C-alpha cells in the first residue's frame, strides 16, 4: 500500500512540475491554464499521451513525434525532481496541502532561476504568504536561534557583497521559518555539496555563475526524506 501511495504521489508531483514548467514558459502571455500543450518548435498540439510526465519523454526517446526536434532534457529532469518533491505529501491533510503550495512555489522559482538566474517576484508570493501564516518561529528554542542567526548573518554579508543573490537569502529565511533552521541548514549543506560535486565534474571556471536555487530545492527534497523517516 505504501508503494502505491508513493508512486501515486510521485506521479502527481511530476504533473505539478510539468505544469510549473509551462507556467514559467508562458508567464509573459499568461496562457498556461486553459490552453492545450504544444511543441515549442512546430506548434503541433500534443495528445493526452504526449503529455504524460516522464513516460512520454522516454517513449518518444526525447523527441517530438511531429517534428522530431529534441525535447529539452531539463523538462524531464524537473518532472523527475518534482516527483520526488511531492511523493511524501499527504494530499488528504490540510497542513500537507499548505506544504505542497510552499514547495510548488519554490519549484517554480527553481525552474526560473535555472533558466535565467533570476525569477519573477510573484513566483515567491505563495511561499512568503504560507511562511508568514504558518511560520514556526514561536517554536524556536535557543539551539534553533543559535543555528539560524549566524547563518543568516553570513548569508546577508555575502548577499550585500553580491557574492550570492538576495533570492538565495530569502529562500533560506522562508525555509527556516516554515520548517526549522536545522532543516534549512541541512538543506543548504546538501545544496552546497551537490554544487561542489557538479562544479568539479564539469570542470567549469571558478568564476562560473551557477544558479543556486535549483540546488537548494534538491537539498530540500533530501532533507524532507531525512526528517520524515
């Protein structure tokens, strides 16, 4: 039963990630709710089978079946990440629904940051609202404050010196207040470790500017799995 629950939520998460990608791509035209999906290259309307997250990419071997142009691998990656992000969410629980809204907002930001190294401020509003209304600051003990304030100060200094984006700092604060500082610090740790591994794997220059929020989002997924065990 747990396996079915996991797989169903994974599929829901992949669908949400797919729609988040559509929202990002069509944000300028606001044409992402009622319109049908189509190939960005040949503009052919996709069938229902073509829109199944992950599976359609694998079945089509990463190519549009109408024009044979490659489907961006990033779409498959974000659907996969989205599946893992939501697979432990209990969609019958009100508090978990709130968490899913928070996570979806961060996913949308991560997608935008990946492509543009920036994001539209409206993307972060759901996360800000949920963090304000359902924050856990009142539950922080002195250990939580000691783990939160030093990291906040360091990140603020880096942001002031423009060595990291203000958005990264804001994301850290939101995760800390909605979950806990311990959770947020672990998320940052995993994000940094993954970034270091990728940096040395790709042999990019030290000055290469990586979008950090996608790594934070992956770190959040790993942290959720650890905290929910």
